[in-house]
């Protein structure tokens, strides 16, 4: 392999530094046209990163313990390691856990899948949960629950039914100050620090703790609505 070829760690480093300074041009140059992950393609990824530059005043990403596994064809490589991410909001996100990014070679290596996909997916999940609560619509929550959802005696149907009763006619607003996320391979743990306002009255600050698991490639809530 030519020493002048930009290797996956160097490609990732350029993308990360660009995201941190709010410059997405390195990502645009280094993400393959056929990029795909469970959230969508290249355009979806770049739109998500653009929203990050607008929503978060500071973005810090660190990939450590990196190792590269090459396909025998030398045209594909998988970079694995550990991600430590902080997005300063509100809300502020702090995420730690394993990371895996796939690359394909066309002269240099280009990212073809896995770029911050877990973080982006979990952020969408939690935003949809908040929207369901504030819309007083428990049915919006149903597609966010894992098929094996369980909290004590409550399964997914039971949780949705209980939430429908609890929300009925009660206007709420959920103000989240920060999220703490630990990726654990097939599962993830999310701490949501928030203030709930019910019928115009702010409740004391609290923490909701969720367990997530993947199904069909997407993160869903498997426990934690009613601890």
C-alpha cells in the first residue's frame, strides 16, 4: 500500500478537527458518495453535522485506542476504538463508548458507514420522546419502544397505556439540561437531567435513566419510562 495514501486514522482526524471548529468541508471531502448507516445516506449525515454546528457552541470529539482491520482486498477497512464526545448545549451531551467506522478505498480512504451514527440516532430518539410528552400523545411514543420493552410488570403496551392516562389533559414541558450516554455494545445507558413543568408549575430538577437496545439497526428504549 502506498505510503502517500491517506489512511483511516488520518482521514478521521481531519473530519474530527473540522467538526470541532465548525468546518464541515473535511467531512464533505472524506465521506463517500455511497455512505449509508441505519439513519440514511450521505446527505442525512451532513445535515446532522450541520445542525450540530448550529446547536452546540462547543464540540469536542476524541477517538482513542484505535486499530484498523483491513479487508483482504485492501479496498475496505474498519476502524475500531473508543469515542469520548461532548456537545455543549443546552442540552449538553456527553457520550462515551466503543466506536466502529467503515472505510472504502478510492485512492485515499473514504468513510462509508458508522460516522457518529449511534450518537445521532440516540439524539433523535430522545428528541422524539420529548416531543411525544409535550404533545400529550402517548401513541407517538410507541414506535420508540423496543419490542422487548419491560419495566417491572409493564410491557410496551402497558407503558403506553399508563402514559396516556398520566398525560391526559395535563400540559407538560420537558426542559433537558444535559444527557449522559454510555454505549455498551448491544445496549446503551442514558441519564437525562431535566426539569418538568406541569400545568405551568416547574418541578424540582430530576434525572430519568433509560436503557436502550438496538432492533433493526436502530436504538429503542427497552426500559426506564417507569422505573
